[in-house]
C-alpha cells in the first residue's frame, strides 16, 4: 500500500493537531509534517515533496493564495486542498485559478476531509457542496468565452458549447433550450465530456474547465 504524504499548513497549533488526529484514522494517509506559515510551507514542500498540501488561506506572513501559486509552479504534481473558513466567491475562484484541486470549509466532517484527500490523490477535484451554488453564481456574473481555434482534450465544438454553458451554471434543460437540442442529447454530450476530461460530475467538469482555461472567466 502506497501512503499519501500530507503536509498540514495552518497558523493555529490546535487546528493542526486536530487535523493530524483526524488523518491518523486513515491508514493510507501519512502526515509528513506541519507548517505554521507560508514561507515554512513552501520550504517544506520543496524539500519533502508531499503528495497533498492542506492549505489555510489566512497565514501570518504571506497568503495561502501566494503559497499555492509558488507550490504549483515549483511542484505541479502536488495536490493542494484549500481548507478555510472563507466561503466568498472571490476566494474560491482565485484559489481555483491558482491551482487548488479542492476547496473545503473547516466545518466539514472528518470523513469528508479524508475522502477528499483520497480523491485528490487520485487526480480528482472537489468543492464543498455548500459552495457549489456560490461559485456558479459568480461565474454567471462573469462573461464566458472560448477560443474557437482550439480543441482542448479532444472536445468537439458542440461539446465546448455544452461545457461553456455548464460552467455558466445552466441546467440541462436550459442548455438544451439555448442550443436547440433535446435534454437527452445534452446528457449524451455530458457523458462524452466527463469521459474526455476524466471527471465524474458537473462540478468537477466546471472546475477543470476554469483551471485549464477551456472556459475563460
């Protein structure tokens, strides 16, 4: 069994200890270390190469956003999970743009935290269900465009149309109405899109589309 090495980054010792105890419940997870500030987190990450970084946004020296950017630049294979109290749309989108694989609120259950780490270790993305509406609302307020000269992930033009509307927060019914196709056809397109993007649901597809700039916001 290959262990998932995790670095915990939070400036509160009590929170770090609580997370460490939670993660000790899962035998596939190994806590590689703890960091109390951003500079320490970057140094430990570059020296120890954790699989996953649990990252608080509020740090005493530099922001979690800056830490995320540096780590993803220097160690792109490291999965970063934002673990924070902030549920504002701007925080979520900025962290997604910077490369986080998951965005969690500190109110989540221990089981959900462990499950998210396991998912991210497999290359998947996740966002707390309570935040899904917020991020879609924010995306709705922003203009979405795409480059017609590119076909990322082998997506067809129609699949790109569907993905753009999905990332815009539209339901299958609305997508069907806008594209003048049936809801069944929309579902077929989504199946193909999920397969090509290697994701399992709408939220993961939307997050990947934003991160990879398939959809520009």
